[in-house]
C-alpha cells in the first residue's frame, strides 16, 4: 500500500469512529482521530465522546502513549488552539511528540478557524490538509450550520404511501410505515435537540414525541400552535414537566389558553412576525441562541410545506411504504405554497436508499434551486 492509500485508510477510520459521538457531543462537532507510529502502524484511535469531555486528539494520543512520538496524527477536524472546556489540543499534540498531522477539514469556530493549523506549523510540525475533506464537511454539517448561520440543522421526516399520501381522506395515518421504520425514527429522535410538529398533527395523533427507548439526548418538543389549542389533557401538555414542551403561539392566542398551558409546564414562545417564513427564521434563531444543533420536523403537511417554502430544510428522511391510498382528499406529505416553476425545485441529493422491513428509506440533502 502506498503512502497516499495508507493515509486515506487512516482518515476513513477516523471519520468512522467520529460518528460514535453522535448525539452526545452537540453543540460540539463529531470528531475522530487516529495515531500511526513512526513506522506507519495504526496504534490508537479516539473520538470526542461527550460535550465537555476530552477531544478526539487527546483521547487518541493518551491511548497511543510513547508510540505517538515521531508518528502521524490523522484528525477529521482542525485541532483547537484555545482554552475552552478543555486545554488546547495543539499543546497535547506537541507534547506527544507527533511529527506530522493530517487534517481533513478546517474548524469554522472563530476561536480556531485556521489558528490550530498555524500553531502546529509554528511548532515545527508538518501539517497536511484536505484529505477526505468532503466527507469531513458532511460529518460536521450541523455544527457548521449553527456556527455559520446561527440556526440548527433542519431535518424533515415523513412517512408516505407510494402515491404520496400521509393519511387517508378521513385522517387515519397510524400506521403507514412499518415497525422497522418507526424504530429508526425513535433512534433519530434520541439524538436530536428538538422535534417539531404542527397543531394539526398534535390534535389528530396526540403524539408523545419522545424517543422510545430513550437516546443520548432528550429533545425539546415544539408545537406550532398559533391559537394555543394544544389540549391540556393531551400527551404533550400533560408530560411537559417531565420532558420540555415549547408551544409557538401567535400574538392573538387567547390569554386563558396560554395560561393553562403555562401552568402545565409548557414554555410559550410568541411569533410576532408578519410572514410565516420570518416566524420560522425567528424561531430557528432562538433555537440557535440556545445552542440547539439538530431540529427534526415531523409534520404535518402544513408545517413541512412552510419549512420548504422558506427554504429552511437541510436534510430529508422519507419513509416510503408499499401501499396505495388514493383519494383526492387524502393529504400529501408537503403542503404550503409549493414552487411556481420547476426552475425553483427542491432536489434531494440522495445519500441513502435502504430497506426497512417492507418500507424504503430515502435519505439525502435538500438542494433548493432558485
């Protein structure tokens, strides 16, 4: 194996182990690191395991011990050079005696942003950048969205029939997808920071919106409910003291209904924006201020349509069940205004197509053209 191929193998391993931190490290990024000794043998690996805990480089170097001296460190993200919750990784790298560092992608965090690479080079360490950069950028996309725009990464999710319906004309929707698909959704819920539905979904399905079994994170449950109609006896309001609920209300929501929800433990956030898109952007900015990194939008069609109309969806998970529902009155997955022309379409850059029991999962990045 030549040197370039060896480097690629090591970096792919670093990218793989980085994913073990998913759901545990946010709002920090997932990061993986691999150490090769002076002879090129891979001797240790590490990943950022939890927010506030040691960074991937430090973990890998500690596991490598003296074998790191004169060796190479492969890391998926530029090492930090500042004192945060942990000391600078650049100091740990120099102290370990590493002679070469291969970095997949830079860190956009203002306190780093090129400074880590500069610090290593100033310390006489050979630094190479850009190996498997595309994969590393995808790995850290939610973190980069939060740092770059101040809002969380938005994932839209829905289950539908082959003819694009999410319920029958009478409103029956449980269950379109099979148990395998629903189990995956619960795992997805267990690693995101917030889950959003519209009041129509809350009234029709009375969902709990928790991960079962629980995951690494406990998501904030968000209901878009302009008139504060969320039922006090429903699962969401009734469990608000155990698992947080944020109700997005309009300025004209009745005071009595607001008061009842607040007494049950719901947090109310008032959307005063004149346009729905501005209200969504305002809420996302608020979630960003709270350092929430991943928002899962579960529906229904009105809310999904609003997010697509506002061009705020980053990723989509579509569960396609092998059934036909039919009926002009049966709701489609995505409502809203839609696009006026195919020149303005939303295209899915597909990253995965897989089977889950009888269903198909189609997952990818949303690319909006205008």
